[in-house]
C-alpha cells in the first residue's frame, strides 16, 4: 500500500508551532515510505479564512522545507462534492433531515447543562421522514444507537467508545454547506489518504468520523493521535507563553533546522539524539518513537540549537542567507568568528554589518566619552603610523603600544569603540586585519572629528 498523508490547516492566522509539528510528522512519514504528502486548505469558514493566511501557511511550510505534492486542495472548492455525498447518505437511509429550530436546540442544551447531562441532540426528527427544506433543514447522520466504535491508534492502541456517547451530528447546514466532519471525511477519502497523524484534541472527532466511514462503506485511514505541545508550565502552548507561531521565529533570526529539531523532539525521540538532521529524521522517524506524554517547548533549547546550526553553515552560505550588502570578502573573512558568538541571525547580521559597510557608521558622542584625551592622541598617532606600514597588523600593534608603554587592553578598548562603536568584538588582531588600514584610518578620523567638534562647541 502506498502511504499518503496530508496536512490540513485552517487559514485563520499564522501557523502555530503545534500545527507545524503535525505537518512535519506527516511529511516525514510519507517521505520515509516514498509516499505522497498533500496539503489541504480547510477554508470553509469564509468569515475567518483569508488569502493572507493561506500565503502565510505556504511561506511557513516552504521555510521549514516541507515540500508538498501538488496540487493544493482547497476545501471551499469541493462543496458540490460534499453535498453530493450528503445526498448519498440520505438516499441509503444513513442520514435524515432535521427541522429543529435554533431556539429548541438552545433549550435542549440549557436543560442538559442544568441537569448535568451530556449536551447533545435528542434525535427528535430521526424517525419523522422529513423532507429537505432549504434554509430550514439540516442533514444529520443516523448514528448507531447500540454497540460501540472501535479504533486502532498507532500511539494509543485499541480504543473503544460506546455509541450512546455520540449524537446524530450535522452533516449539511441549512444553507447546504458541509460541516467540518463531513468535508474532512469526503476529502480524505477522495485524496486517498492512508494515514492521519494529528493532535489528540481530534480524538473524539475520530470516533464520529469512523461512523461516517462505516456508513459510506469506505476504508478508515490508519490514525495516530499525538499529545499537544505544552509550555514550560505544563499548560497547552499558547500566545501567553510568548511566541507560538513559525513566522515569529523566522522573523527573529532562527534557522529552519533549529525549529525543526525542536519540533521533532516534541513528542518523538530517537534514543538520546538532540540534533537530528533531515537525512536522519527520514531514516529514523516511525511511530515507535512517539511519546504518550505532551512535549514541553523550551525556547532556551531552541536558542542553543540555533547557535549550533549557525555554526554548521559556511561563511559563504550565511552571507547569502543574511542577504547582506557590502564588502563580501571582508564579511566572509570575519564570519567564522562572528558565527561562533551569534544566538540568532539577527545578532549575526547586526555584528557583521559593522565590518562590511562601505560608509563609516555613525558613532555616539556618549560612546566616545569613554576614551580619554590621552588615548585620542594615541589614536591619531596610530592612524598616521598606519600609512607607513605594510606589515603584519598584530606585530604593528604590539610594537605601537610597547613603544608608548601603554596597555594593549586599554588601547584595544579605544580602538573597538571608534571602529565598531562597542567594546566587544572578535579578536582584536583579527578585527584589524579584516577592516584593513584604509577603513581603520577613515574611521578614526571620523571619531576624532566628532570628538573635537563637540569639544569646540562646548
């Protein structure tokens, strides 16, 4: 049997990390078995679904390198097919038309709530053989009244639910549109889905959908319901824990490899492996590695993984990823040092820009106040001396401070301030070697002018 999986998000906002994990697990399982991985956009909620949200889903999946098999299925374009199957269910007496008003249904719910009973439809219209009345009637499934529904879940094992826990759910609304339950079953069947991997908040839906499959005489896909992702406090991951969507991490300088590694370990494991490449994920992913316990999202772990993967990139590749402008030769020369220090691509780009920009960057007067008048004179002398030196920068600097009997660390601090606007950098000699004599001279001259103009103005 060819494996066919799907990811079926609703385009109502940015792609949640939990949804991204679902997509990842379905992708890995399909690709491992040389099967198909389809994308279905469940956009039947026209009031909440937007083209922008659809595009965000596409962008997030592409950024995570989760390529899907075309074509993308839009559920809203399949309404005729959904209604057709609803009519089939009515014709074979597996469904019936219900004329109950919203007022009656609300009274039922309120009575059940007061009496502490399960809230559900009381099957008032089940045996009335009512006709379809557009704008009034809804189509309900004629669910079994006795026995139960059996499911075999790859993670949870054999499951069973008594039929009296399931009511006669609505399949077609009074406007003729299909409900989620009917649309999902019809689309999964028509797309040839063989395996469904999703969050265990869909477990009750699985029993309801199983009744539909049985009524239609269709084969039920193999199912796996995985625990939801929790925050560090043990509660379901949400916006109150901070960022909970893929786009946030993309914007804030995280690599897709780091996000994927974290998602992969949220509910699945292969031994004690923490850093799992895509190649190994495709080899190792299977249901036996799934955990019945919710995974806890740890942003500090994500940061550590991001630092690791930044260091795996070549300087040339990082230059492309950062979309840098400026002196590429200078940038790639210093990149290997900067990438060891960066937590995110934002950090890396910010530091790298100090080395590669062609124009001398601005520097604040407050920063220059850390340099004493004596050291400003040393800086001017250093700049002049560079014009007559074509040797090794390290030897030149050591000789310069030795002759003037000043500490290298003190003079190095002044150099960093005027050259980069900060007191920390890559190794001092490496910094000077990357920047080069011409840029160093221009930078020092600019800083000296700012200092003297401020002094004259005072």
